[in-house]
């Protein structure tokens, strides 16, 4: 698991939603310092928190944090659709 990818994805998702660290932290009921540490890859959120972060940034697939880009199709023929 590449912790840098996780931090980059959290940062990207937060900024794409136009949220400050403080507002994002408020949504997740954590401190802005925790969000900053995740984004700098100094620490990692637990698996439960990753699910909440995913919902907050608009994805329902926590594999997004591992570098997988969710597929927008549902063809069932490509690897991303097979899960």
C-alpha cells in the first residue's frame, strides 16, 4: 500500500469538492490537523474513516485511495467492472 497515493487522493478529492481542511474535518468529525496529516501522508485514516472520506468526496469505492480509478461503465466485461 502506497501511503503517498492515499494522501494525494484525499487532497485531490477534498479540493475538487471545494472544501477547506477545516470544513472537510468538520464533515468527518475529526480535526483539521488530522486531515493535514493524511494529506501529507504522515498518518493514515482507518478503514472505517476511508469509507466516510470516500462518501464525502463523492465516490463509493475505497479502492480509489489505492490508485484505482472507478469505471463509469457497467459493461461487466472490463476488469474494473468485475470488482
